[in-house]
C-alpha cells in the first residue's frame, strides 16, 4: 500500500495536468467558459428556492422555515451529484483512456484519482455558491458545518471504491457500465433526496434503511437543514462497506491490471 501511495505521489504532476486538461477541454468552445460552472448551480438553487419555498410553499415536517425544503433538496442533490459523477466516470475511465494506457507507462490508479479530483473541483465550485446562499439567507448551520468534512471523505471513499470495481469489470463486461447507468437512476429515487423519509409508510422506511446512501444523505441533510450534528453511529455500516469496497476493488484491479490493457 505504501508503494502505491508513493507511486501516486510521484505522479501528482501527471494527475494535476490531467485535471487541468479536462477542465479546459470542457469549456474550450464555450463563450462563457468556466462561468457555466457558476451559472448552472446558481440557476438550480434559484429554481428550488422560488418554486418550492415561494410558489409551492413546501415545508418540511418539524422544520419551521420557508427555505427548509429548498435547502433539503440542494443538500441531497449536490452531494448525490458528487457521488454519481465519481462512480459513473470511474466506471468508464479505463475504457475512455485506452490509448493512454497502451502508449504510456504510469500508475493506472492515476486515472480514478483524476476522476475524483475533477469531481471535487466541480463540487467545490457548486457547494461554495450554496454555502454563500446559506450565509445570505441566514441559514448557515454554524460549527456543525465542519461535520461535512468527514461526511464528504466517507462519500468519496464509498464512490471511488465502487467506481474502481465497476471500472475493472466494465473493461471485460461492457454490460456492467450500461446496467449501472440505469441502476443509478433507480438508486437516486430509492434514496430520500427529493422527499423526507418520514412521509413514507413504516415498512418502506425499513426497506430503505438497507440502502447505504440513506444514512449518508440523511447526515448531510441533518447538518444543513436541521443545523445539528449527524447521527454518527448510523454511518458505521456505510464506513465499513466503503472500506470493504476500496480493499476489494484494489485487489481486483491489481489482479487484472495487465489483462485490462490487452482487453482494451
């Protein structure tokens, strides 16, 4: 493991170069360029605020705030977006960079790390705007905001552990990627992101408890909506699953790294 970390650190310039290149390519032929990274999330925040808090007057049970539901939606959608971007891009990263893998010699794990770095960069831009919205609207949670750091670490570990495993399998079985793209849509709606879990029947609530993203999304929403510390014990199963996925995926990657190049 130490050798892997040292190798990745030695190629940090390669990773940062890839991040910069992808960011530039994304907006190369755009008049507004990187400004779209601000316009898109800002428009989403405005839509959620105007529609759900002003027009529909939607309120969360037990939370006395006209903006609570729009904050609830943003908290879930933005963090889910980070998870979905890492997993869906990581599952295709080896296939998309097939020519690079064949021509250059470098630690193959640089590619998933590039995915994570790009996703975090996009998330940082979007979430900074959301944080500014919380401050301006008087809904900033205070010190409990720091709880987002371990929550984001856990989300990224879970996402990249799953993404690397899917990425390896997708090289040999292309149906894996197609299936996951469909599955992640159902996964989104089976996670309490656009609806509070307590409005569901008790039996359905019990079923959703087996969804590892349920306690994780709930933790983000607890911090940002209820302005309270998350229920840390509820996150232990997710943490264990994330570590198991990372270990299993790394072993799978090591075992098939050479075969992947031939298959590509």
